[in-house]
C-alpha cells in the first residue's frame, strides 16, 4: 500500500489524513484541537507551538506501518494569518489570524498611503481589509517594534507548516494572493505595497513557487519528530480555500464551492481574472495555476453554534428546532456579525436579531434565521459572480455545516442552484493529498499542461454523494428571494452603526 498525506490546518484544529490513492480511500485520520486567543478589541491569535504540538499528536495517532506508506505530503492552511519568525525560526509574537479585526487603523493607513481603494485594487487585486496579512505586519511594526526589529521570516500558516516539515522558506501564488502584498495577475510580490509597510519587507518575503512544484523534502529533524519518512517531497500546498477547491473538483469554469465552516466562503475556478472587491468578491489566484474569485464571510457556523449554546441544544436538536419554522422565519432576521464582518466590510459589526414581534418570537424562528443568515451572506457573492459574467452551474458544499440536510436545502433554494456534496468530508485535506499526487506525477514526468493533469486527478479522486444532492424548488426559491430582501434591508440600515 502507498499513501499520500493531506494536512488540513483549520482555525480550530489540525487534521491529517492518509489517502490510499490506488484504492481511492482514506485509510486513517487524526485530529487535534487548537485553541484561540480572543479579545474584545477584535484580536484573534494563536501560538506557533500549538501547531507543532497538534502535528506531533496527529502523526503519533498513526501506526509506524501506516506512516511508512507515505510517499508525499500536501498542506492546507487557513489564509491571511501572519506568522512572524526571527532568524532562527523562533516566533516573535503570536500568529494573527484571518478573523483578527484589530487592524482597522492599519488598513486605513495603508489605503491612504497607496492613493485610495482603487489604487490598492489595481496593485494587489483586492481591497486592504483587516483579515489580510499586510495590515497585520504593519500592526506588529507599530505595536511591537522590538519584535518587528528582529523579523526575518514572514510566513502564512500553511507556509509555516511546510517550514516545520522541510526547513524551506517558500510560498505559492494561491495563498500569497490573500496577503494584500501580491499581484495575482503578474504573479509576483507588489513592490509598491511592500514598501508602504516597510522598505525592507520585500527582502523578507519568501520566493514564490508554482503550485505543482515541491516546497521541499521532509527534513531529518521533521522525520524524527513526526515519525514520517525522511526525504519524501512536500508539495507547494495552499490556503484552505484553494485546497478545498482541489478537494471538491472546483478546477474548471462554472463550478462553485461553498464552505460552511467557522467562516463561510463561496469560490469558483476561472481561467481568467475575476474579481469585484467593492462587493466582496476577492481576486485570488488558485493553487492550480488559474484564478479563484472568492467571497468570505467571517461568521457562518459561528451564528448557529452561539445560538445553539444559548438554547442549550445539541446539533441535531438545533436543526430539528429550526426545521419547525417556515422559510423566512416569519420575518425574523439574524445579523450574525459575532466576529465583526468582512462581507459586508464591517470590522466593528455586532450580531443582532431583528424583526421580533410578540407573535413570531420563538426559538424555532431564531434558530432558522441563524441558519438562513449564513447563506444570505453567500448570496452577496453569487450576485457578484453573475454580474461579472460567471455562469455558475452547480455548488459543491463542504464544511461542518454541509452535514445538515436542512442547511443544504436552504443553500440550494437561497442560491437557486443545484447543491452537491462530495462523498469525502475532508475537502481541504483531500485537496492537499491530490496536490501531492499532482506533484509526484510532475516530478516523475513533467507534462505540457500541468492544469490538465490536476483536473484529471480531481475527476479520478473526487466522488460526489448523489444521495445528498438537492435541486432548487421554484416555490421555495421565490419565497427566499423575499426573505433575502428583508435581510438585506436590515443590513443596509444597520451598517452605518458599525463603520
């Protein structure tokens, strides 16, 4: 038996899967939780040692025989985070995460220095948002100058795991395009934006490699620590959304992936650049050589989890409760901005429940409104996709929320598109595994068009669970159109409070 390992570094846990690519099945998996430091000022941080410890525990869960089968490794990691290291690879400060909104002032400083929002978009294909990496680097410079003075390595979370595994300092286009320091069309670091943060910043950034290339080989130190074969290659890896796209087969025009996790994302593959930053559609690169227009909301399962805990219900009980309410929750609307929000851009946003009356104030309506709100956020992105001429054919749904039949039904009818669920729940980890396979094929025999190779591999290794597919219902879709108008009106009305 031969396997490839896919590592999925999520916001709340790290998961490792061993994929038997001949049998086309995951033969083992392990997962370890990772804590989060959260403060009321929008701070969301983690420590590098937590990642290393979680990796050790995951690999320790596999037998020596299983680990000996690993031929290559691919890493997926949450995007936009900032891992600041000194010359010895030691952390200079905590890792600032994608959902850290404490950098609003730094965003304004960089946007003004660049010449305004349009100038920023022209340079890095995106607006300067608190979630991105560039303002986090400036934050460290302004708030922790002693640490910043020792800065030698600027890494994204997935790059840091690659570094732990190989000792190599590299990046790839997909994840790099989410830093607000990288021009995805030119596929290079932006000299202008780097200089606005610091004159020395560009010299500290990693070299960028192509998605099908190897980031390096497992070092002797990593082999001893994790019990895995030394010298096997580690693929370029990528951001969790980029790897999720590979793991769901979203590597051709017309497919969309919707991820219902801590954050909510909607993204699609395109051979040409597609973006509308002003309306929340970020202009990212894919980790397959193309482009990955993406909408991200910072609050998805957050809304359902916070409401579920408030009502003291289990996951299935909460779904059953929500199912007892009608479409539109009798006019109840949930604005789920527990972590501020990125789409719409409301970093100081707060959650609220709107439209309550003596007649509709029920747990069922509030529970359903919490589920519906996550998909309404995604519809903003779908409308931007359509306005730019992207013709969506279907949605492939992943993430913890995709396990809910009710949520899948809401998604199909709010978006008015077929919703299909991959048979394998581990989309990001599978994306890492498939990218590792892609790398192995290219190492063995370079192809004339690597993008065709990864598309073929996705066809071979991404299966769809036909039983979980949902087609939209015209009557339900029409009713959701009206409910979405109500939700949108509340967002427009309250947004000025949070700017």
